[in-house]
């Protein structure tokens, strides 16, 4: 029920309107009244009514002054001014203020009823439009994240000048200005795709809660980084950097830690920089810490401080001082399964860091090289590739196993790059097969209102989060964007080729709510369904953003 507040200095009129108007019959709740604007303003700020009815001439603060303040602070609030003066200047000022109705005393019950019902309809239409706008934005926000990823890839690789960063950020409506920057990367992945639907829904809700936290605050710029990872550019004053980074990490930890039995999660923060041109260095430090998740699987928050013990160089050169757990072949296999090509150098650097002194021993060095070689070869064969195919991808497949300490790093990197390229090729093949099934599923079901990312993911037996990322990366469109475009094309054919109503067409292309169908059609095609049917010119092919 909508709320109404009355401001009137004449007691008889104030009490008469309060007591004799059947507010609830008109869809309103009378929440308060005051004798003048000065007394009314604190109550209005507290109650935030949907409609304000105010006399124009009152002591202390008149209705026009009150209306100016209210329309500035609460632009959605509807204002009705009542006046005993048929004065054009008053009416003109009321229009300038943005008043919705200007009524002359005496006010009849029928007049007020008509105004209230008109305002009620207007408010409900605006609320419905806002709901549709929010729903549409939520459906399309993944498109924005993928677009941002391509932008930040170029920034972190140092491919853009500062001028180009600002220009491209402006084109993407990203407010990137700040006096200091830092980068947070976090990884979220379900441990088991065979979880119950209730558990999967819970994991998805927690992930959405994390994303919405960063989307709420302008100091955080959220973007998708890869299939299971997101990035957050933190911007603000230098003295705020530590607090903002800690707040983001704490929020991720709070939401993820209770679900560790079912959710694999990590978060890393790098070192702040004070220039946009230094963001590649910030990314390098963050990515270095982020890659350490393969070496410290029980450490979920990865920063310079939390990794300090692990990254402390060994004082002894003795092989006996090497922690054997840090050389477990499973660490390499884990990276080969989940790491990215962009993390290889950072992973190798972290892996070799604590044994770099011991690498001076030729015997130990040969052992490390063989361990790397056999582990990677075994992984390559496990995914169906041959040794010949693997050697073809190595820059120097005949390299001598007896190498110098400084050569081990380059050798390890080359071995991993060859293996990851084979893995990604196979993964792309599998993804293509899965996407074909998803596209077929969409073709069969896009006319049903039950079609969703979750139902499509269930049909091909993957998680919704995984499907969302793979679909966007391969199709250069999000799942919702693709489905919406398909529905709109069918709707256009039906609008021009049949005499069915807009509501009937909405149902035929998968929209349960015909009003939302009309909203999406106008948003994406630049005109309403009616205008399209009659051939009225408009900005066809509106933005999906």
C-alpha cells in the first residue's frame, strides 16, 4: 500500500482530509500530517511517503519551499499542491519545482479521489518499469563483466597508454579515476558437480552475494577474469587501500569459509600503485600471490603477509633442508588441471623459490628436472595426447637433462606451456561439443518461460557458473543475451507475419509477463512491439546493456 503525508496549516481542513477520505479504498495509507513545512520535513525524511499533499501558503516554511527540498532529496516522491489562490505565478513556480498536481480549494472528495488514483497508477507503472529495468540489468550484467575483462587484459599487459586507458574506460562507462590502485583476484569453484540441487543453489547464491557486494561500492570495479576467477580493481586514496583490500578479502572469507567442504576458494591481493601506468606491476604482484594457491592449498587468503613464511628463503643450502612436501608431484598435476597459461611463470617462480639454494647441487637439480618431466609427461598421456604430439610443442625437445641452475626455470616453463596448450586444445574441443548441445537445447526450449541458465547447465551436466563462463568466452555473448536475441528475432517475424496480439507473441517466445516482453523488445530494438508492427521508424537494434 502506498503512503501519503499531508501538510496543511488549517486544522479543520487537515483533520477533515485525514478523517473523511477513505484512503485505504484508494490504495493509500495515511502515515502522518503536519501544520507547516518546517515541522513536516523531518517526518517526511523519516517516513519517506510515496505522495506528499501540501498547502502552498503556510507559516515558517511554505509549500513551494518544502516541495523544492523534497523533490531534490526524493525525486520519486509525488507532490500535490493545494491552494486557495488561483494565481498563475504560483502554478508556474509549482511546475518549475516538479509538482505533479496543482489543486484549488475547496477540494472535493471526487477530485481528490481522481488525483490519487491517477498518481497510484503512475507510481505503480514507474515501480514496474524500475523492476523491469533491474531485472534486465541483472540479466545483462554478465555481458558487462566479459567486456570489462577484455579491457583489463589490455591494461594489465601494458598494451594501452594512460590516455587510451581513460578513453576506453569512458567508452565502457567505467569510472577509473583514483589516486591509488590495487588488484584483488578471487577463485570460486564447486568441488563436485554432482551435488544436490539445493546445495548447488546455495553455492550460486553465495557467489552472487560476493559479486553484488563488490558491485555496490564505486571503489571496487568488478570484472570476470576467466572460467572460475574474478578480478576487482580497487581505487581510492592511498591511506584507504589497506582497509578496502581487507574489507573485500573479509567479505569473501565470511561467505566462502562455511562452505569449504563443497567450494574451492582463494583470494589474493597485490601491492598498491599510485599510477594507472603501473597497473601491470600491480597485476604481476597479485598474480604471483594468486599462483601460490597451487603450492599452499590450505591457505585461502594469499597476500605478501600470509605468504611470508612460505616465501622465506632457506638459510641452509643443504638438500636436507628442503621441505619434500613442496615438491609433491601432485602440485604440478594440480596446476596442469586448473592453472592458466598466464599463471605459468608465476607458478614456476613460486615452486622453485624455496629450493633455489638446493638447486646448486647437480644431483638434486637432475632429480628436480626428472620429477618435472615425468609428472608432466604422465599428465599429457592421461588426457589422451601422445609423447610425439607433446614434443612437437616444445621449443627444444632434445634438450640435455643435465642443465645449469638458471636453465631449470626456462625448462619448467617450456614444459608447462606445451602441456597446457595441449590441455586447452582438448578442453576447447570438449567445450565445443558441450556448446553444441547447449545451442541445440536453446533451439528446442527458447519458446518456454522455463528456459534458464540452470536448466541448460543441468541438461549438459555442468555447473551453471561453468556454463556461463564457457558460453560467454566462446560465443562472445552471454547465455541470456543469446537467448534474448533469439526470442526477439522470432517475435519480430510474428509481429510482421501474423495478427497475433503482443501478449500472445510474448507467450510464444518464452515471456510469461507480456509487459516485460514489451520492455525488453523496446530496450533491444529501439521501439515498442506496436511501433515495429506498424513500421514506425525507430532506433532499431537497441543496446543490450
